[in-house]
C-alpha cells in the first residue's frame, strides 16, 4: 500500500483527546486517523444506501397505489383482486 504524508489542522481539544486515546490504546495517530476515516466513510455510504432504499420503497408504494386506483374500473364493479380470485377459482377448478 502506498502512503502519503498530509498535514491537518484540528482544534487543540481534539488533539488532546487523540493523544490521550492513542496513549491509552497504544496506537499511533496515523493508525487512529486511518481507522476512524474508514469507519466514517463506510457509515456515510451505508446511510446513503439506506436512504436510497427508503426512496425506492416510497416510489414503489406510490406506483402500487396508482395501479390500485386504476384497477377499480372493471366493468363488473369488482376490484382487481376480486377479479383475479374469481379467475383463479374458475381456472383451477377445471384442472
């Protein structure tokens, strides 16, 4: 793995917490920053994935509601579910 050196600016309070944590855990600051950023990026990606899934589900629900509203216009006055059940009952009894 190729590594690059960077400079960052952080508040003194954060640096103190980092130094204390690294001393307690016997880990270098670079390792802490690598692990913390990897976890942060992974959590943000997961949040975005969940948000997209929520939007997809909402869209599917909306489409389903639109289809349900359209299916109420059968000549018999029955709903699509009723029509399908009757068709299924008629056709399955023949077999």
